């Protein structure tokens, strides 16, 4: 009886410790906030818009307004910093189980001519399964018309591994990163999960994709061996695709994408499973591309941009990456800055905005050269980072 009582006491203690993990998180204040940074020095963070429900991604329209996706299934419009209370019409309802929902958004390279908007969502299929999907529609006023799915990846019953980023390359093709945190699926050539896909703007397959005609391989596959990609960009200097991936407990990484290459998940990893064991005894392996940047412990990378503007001259060429939590501790999200040399070798890192205790989901450079962030919260916000005026306190 005494042993049973001790067991119950231990279980209660463990549950209490689990409940108390994290740091106190106060509501985001009104701002603006001024922070000192290592190379740019004082920056000002302004809260432009509140009231977004778990925003995921943003895109800048030619007139200066923004489109913002919310994970529950809405595309919102922000004009002059004001959130339109009415979402865009015509958006399909996503499956929102786990971390699924409405995700990324991108404009066609010729958007001023054709008004085409591309977005990704977890499509409900086969009862309660989810399939990461890229769709497009034509923006007419406050409605998306002619909406249709372009690529529907494999259906999945679970709640994780549903990330889905998109970006248009300089070649005019659409690149789509699909989550692969499901068994060995990232290495399976007949699956679209855990891959970066490359299709034309209408969803058809370009004839020069690297696995065209190779037995057992889906022709849409551009690269394979990816876990959950929450960042996908075009290097503005070289035109090369970069992505980053969430590892499990450690092993977040940034990759330079080379067509036809394998990036290793889950054969190689710097991370551990959430229960503690290593994912793999091999962090790197011949025939699988090593990462450009790696995080141990993980920071839950989300969103990124390579800065090229003039507002922050000391950040030119730096990679800015959002963090949703550090080392599995809630309330430790921040913005991370990575400096490279001329050979794209990492020199140093800086962690910024940690005092805000926000989950940073999206990071974009605006047309004005400022940095824009989305916080992934129940009451999410759009933040703007700009140089602080002279003599600002903080």
C-alpha cells in the first residue's frame, strides 16, 4: 500500500513539473519597444495590428497592403496598419486538427497582371485525414475566385508534420515544401511528403525535374529527406532555394537546396526524439547533404528572410529566422540573426526580442526595407522592426 502511495505521489509530482514548464508570459504590451542589438544597435518594434488568430504567413500586395493567413482558415487584409474585419471570401475550409490549417501564401510573379494568389492548407480527405495542399485563386475585390487545388500530397491520419511552405523561384516555377515527420516517408520516392516539390504555376510538372523518368519516383519531387519545413525562400543574391526544418528535440537546420539531393531525415539528424533517445547515431552521412546551419537545442524555427534592404545596413546579407520556443521551453520565442562570411560560412548569431516572449511564426522583409513579423498566438500580432530614432530610450 505504501509503495502504491509513493507511486501516485511520484506521478502527481511529475504531472506538476510538466504543467509548470515554461516562463511567465505576460500579454504583449502596446509598444513601441526599443532594443539594443549587437551590430545595428537600437531598433524599434511597433505593434501594427492585433486580433489575428494564430497567423501563419503574409504577402505584400503591390499597393502596400498585406494578405495574412490565419491557421483556422481565413485570409485577412491589412491596409495602412488596419485589419479589415472581413476576411477574403472563397477560401476553402482547412482541416485544423493538431498543427494543420491554412498555412503559407504567395503571389504569382505576374500578380499585377493576373491577380493570382497561391496558398497552402491541410485538405480534409477520406473522412478525417489531412493532405497538405497548394491551391490558387484569383483575387477580385475581397473574394478569391476560380479557386482550385494544384498539388494534393499524401493523406495522413495524425496531427503533426503538416507544415507546407511555398515560394516562386526565379525560373517562374513554384516550390512547395511538405512535412515529413511521419515514419520513413521523407525517404520514400513514391510519396510527396518530406520533400520539396517543383511544379509550374498551373501545377503541372516541368520536364527538367531531377527525377523525371526514374522508376518509383514521383515526378514532382525536387529534393527529399526533409522533416517539417517552416521556412522556404529564394536567396535574393544567387536565386538558389533555401529551406529550414524543425528537428525534434534538437536538430533544427538550414539547407541550401540542390536539385535531386537528399537531406537525410530521418536517416541522419543532430537531434533527439522528444523522449530523449537520439534519432540517429549519424548526424551526417555520405550521400546526404549536411546543413548550412544547425541548432542544438532546437529553437522551433519558423519563417526566415535574407536581408538585402538599406534600413539596416549592418544586417545586409544576414539571415533572420523566427523562433517559437527554445530548448522545448514555452515562452522563449525570439528572432535570431545569423552572420555569414563571403563563402556563406557561419560567423556568429544573435538572439533578439526574447523579452517579448512571443512565438515568432513569420519573418519577411518589406518593400520599405523594414522587417515584419507575425506572432503565433491566440491574439496574434503584426510587428514592424525599424531603426530606432536617435535618443530613443531603451
